[in-house]
C-alpha cells in the first residue's frame, strides 16, 4: 500500500443547508480513468454553514499504485449520495521549480482582485480564478515545460524556472478565464507569450550549459566554458502556437 495525502480541498458551497459529509478517493493509472474507489472517509467536523465550506486535508493509506504511477480524483458526497467531483491530481515526486500561487499572482496582479476590487497579489477562493483553479493550471504549465528542461535542473536555475512556469500559468489563466478579452486584444496574453518563448529558450540552453560544466555567468553570456550539445534542439519553434 502507498500513503497519499491531499491538502487544501474545498468543496463547492451549498445554499440548501445540506453539508458535505464524506470524501471519496479514487485511483487510476491514467489521468482520464477508469477510476477505482479506494477509500471513503467521514468529514469531521461537518460544515456548520454549508454555504461557506472549510478547506480539507486528508490522507489515505489504501492507495495501491507506487509514487509516480498513480492519478487520484477526490469527490465529496452528502447523506443523500449526491456527489461533486474535484480536480484530478498526480501522485509524483514534487518538482522543485513549481511556482506558488503568489509567484503567479505577481506576474498577473490585475487578476488577483477580490470581490471588493482589492489587489491581493495571490489567488484565493475570492478571486477569479480561485486558488484551486490556479493550482490546476500550475500543474499544466509545469507539465508543458518538463519536456524542454526536465524535472531536475541545476539549483541556481530553479528561481528562473519558477518564474517562467508562472508566466506559462498566467497564459493559461488568460485564455481559460478571459478568452473574450484575448479575442478582443484586451489581454496581456500576447506579451506573456513573447516573454515566455524568449525566457524558456534561454533557460533550456542554460540548463544544458550548466550541466556540461559552464558557470552560470558563462552560460548566460554564451561564451567560454566547455562545448556542449543543445537539448532540446534549437528548431526555431519556441514560437509554437500556445
């Protein structure tokens, strides 16, 4: 058995006075299923105000798939067997350069306004998108970058990778939640894309350079150090559509 923990899951608010009472955990070897129910847990305490549900964290020791091999879907249920599915998550080794909500917020401050119009600098359940929605987009942004820079990069390049992943997440936010503004040229998406393409190309080269023995200064300058082969190939396609 494998122990898997889940943090900060907030079920959807309910305005019928009926609280969510259970959390169900399903497992699959694929992001799209099929799913197998492995655990059902009773929520404690039950929300006193179902319209303002509390964030939940929980652990199961009933997972059957090894770390790095399993996808998990969390659902909340009530006493009448009504169920709401939450996002799908992968149980893998954490990637050090995954950005935080605040990292993304600092790239896209205008989208971190709460319901009162205050700029928070991060995402919460009172922003559009919410913190949970941004976490899903962060995962997508990181997955996009892994084929180009790998998962284990030199420590000195981690901050830059986090920043670039934040930009990629901001791009997802724009085309996912503000598609109309993108279509009307009222979004910063084009500028984000140019910045992302330029910085990712430079980072990919720097990763290979540093791993081949160059100093970070030489890698950034493109001078000196040992010869190296560039991976991924500089195919001129960093402008790829999205």
